[in-house]
């Protein structure tokens, strides 16, 4: 059985790849933890193939599985846009999240906060005080 997937959205990928991005340091910090968890087989890393291509860095993003957006995904996103005020790119991402049963998303996009997703932040990636202290509880 595969571990759960974590989706890395376009803004997050761009922040990791671009040292000039305002969110670069936070994105790199989170990405390091995500890679460590991937190597420990706690989760898989996924991203839309078109988003990966837009920030092409094959070596940096090698562990990430590509999610290819098909016509059926675009059609479902068009339906979503017609039913609610949402950007088409966000709608496609939401469709991919739903179809691939992804619950956790690495993103700096505030539009995704409106949805029932577990958005990953740098604060959740740092150890709690109990975990950081010697003799602290670890699960």
C-alpha cells in the first residue's frame, strides 16, 4: 500500500526554485522536511506536470511524481468555475487533489485555505518543544 500523497503547488515549487522569491527560505525549509519524510516512506510527493514544467529543475524536483492533467480534469474544473467564483488554475488543482485523494498540500496560495485541505506550513514542520527537549515524547 502506498503512503499518502502530498501535493506541491505551483507557487510552492516556484518558491523552492527561485532564491529571489519572498517565500524561498520557508519553502526550502519545508521542502527539506518533505524530502526527509519521502525518503523515510512516510508520504509520496506529487505535483501537476504542467506546474513542474513551468519551474523546470529536474534534479531539484526528481522525487516528485507528475500528475498529468487530462481533458476530463479540465472539464471538471470548467464545471467548478461555472458553479463558484474560482480561478481556473486553482479549479484544476482542486480537481486533481480530489481525483488523486490528496489531503495535504504545500502551498502559499491563500485561496486554498478556503477548502478542507491540510495546508503545510513551516511551523508545523518544526519539532514541538516536547520533541525538541531531551527525553521529550516522540510518537
